[in-house]
């Protein structure tokens, strides 16, 4: 039975622990806050490691679901030697961080695969992720069983880890910014007395139908369980604009959306589902 270490037991990492264990992998999980690793491991019949080093020693592969650049870099820095370890990074990070971590871990003997994902914790549990994969050919081949356990589709982004993260950020840049604009459109129409159903009807049959049918009710609903935290949506837009700035592009629209999500996170909604951006916008951004 292949042994895999899951690094990070947040919403995505804990779902990955469950999925990989259910697919027959021997799973060991490490998390900065140990109690969350224990919870995830308990549900899945996995083992908890007390340190990153312990998690990856004797594992054939490690898969990281960590919050951001800082989290990924600080976890990677705790890996001393990693000869033969297949390291799969499924966190959403900047292209620069991906490249630095790839170089660092390859220098320690790991086979590095950048593998950011589209889809939330439920998609992880059901093996329905879309994975955008970059790395050396033989590393991608070694990573295949772990990625296939989580994904229904794999997009090959070549060898450069920066390209995989640029593609991931390009997806979230469009989705998350769209939710901010959709929230503004809903709030404006409703403030003029338009019912939500009429707005949905207006979007029907147009290019906006899929977005509206998937998100109008979620945005308007008074409660929604958190599957993707507002704070991380703000982080993704911030990373997308920084990736644009690093190539001389201004990205003013992405910047405006990033500020809206950042303000929403600072207004006490940081840990709430990213669809709560509508609350923030509908009550006037305060
Ligand atoms: N949720 C989604 O729908 C979704 C979809 C696609 C991609 N992603 C990406 O996947 C990654 C994980 O997302 P998530 O939803 O699972 O987030 P989450 O629930 O907030 O979990 C974040 C994880 O990162 C760890 N972490 C944060 N800062 C750290 C640090 N400085 N050092 C070590 N560990 C640190 C947390 O540990 P603690 O428990 O100790 O805080 C936790 O395990 C993110 O990059 C996110 O953008 C998420």
C-alpha cells in the first residue's frame, strides 16, 4: 500500500485525507494545529505525524494543501533530505513561491509536481477535482496515482511550476471577481425592487446563465457552510494582481475586487464562505 503524507488539515487537506484513505492509500497527516490533524485522521483511520519531517519520512509521496506562500515555504523549509519523495503542491500560491519551493525541494532530492486544483472539499471527497499539473515528466508519472485518486480531469501545464499557478490564479481571478460584480448587480437590482427570480430570468440563455444558476441563491442565502474562506479568496485575488504587476500589467479591476474581499475579511467575515461577499456588499461595504 503506497504511503502518502498530507501536509495541512484545513478544509481541503482534511477532505484529501478522507479521500486518499478511502482509495486504499496509507495516509499520515501533519497539521500546524495538531487537533485538526487528529480530527481528520480519526475520521479516516489515518495516522498523525508530530512534525513535517516525521510525516514525510518513509512516505513515497507528500501532498500539500496549505493556505498561502508563507505556509508553503515554512513547511517546505522543515524538510531536510527528501531523496525520492514525490512532493505534490496543491496549495494556491504565487508563481514565484511555487518556483522557489520547487527549486528548494528538488535540491533536496524530491521529485516536485505543482498541482493546484479547481473544486472545493466536496469535489476532493468525491474525486472530482480538476488538477493543473506541472513538473518533470517522470515526476508527473510518479505523482499520477495520487492525483488520479483526487481528480476527474488533469490539465497538463508543462514543466514550469509558475505556469500551473498562473493558470490556477487566472481561473480564480475570473470566478472570484465575477462573484463580487454579481453581488453588486444583485444588490443594485434588489434595492430598486427587482426580485431575485426576475434577475435569474434576465440572465437565462445568456453567457451569464451558468454563473447565475450556480451562485445567485448561494450569494442571497442567509447562511452557507464555509467551503472556501473569504480570507483565502482575498489572498487569491491579491496573488493574481501581484502576478500581473510582476509582468508590468496594471490589473485595476482585479485590484478593486481584491480590496472588496480584503475589506470583507477585515469586517469579521474572514472565516466565512466566500459567497458572504454579497452580505458585505449589500449592506454597503461596512
Ligand atoms: N477551499 C477550497 O474550495 C479550495 C479550492 C481550491 C484551492 N484551495 C487552496 O487550497 C489551500 C488550502 O485551502 P483550505 O480551504 O483547506 O484552507 P484552510 O481550511 O484555511 O486551511 C489552511 C491550512 O494551511 C495551514 N496553515 C496556514 N498558515 C500556516 C503556516 N504559516 N504554517 C503552516 N501551516 C499553515 C492551516 O493550518 P492551521 O490549521 O494550523 O491553521 C491549514 O492546515 C489554499 O491555498 C487554498 O487557496 C482551496
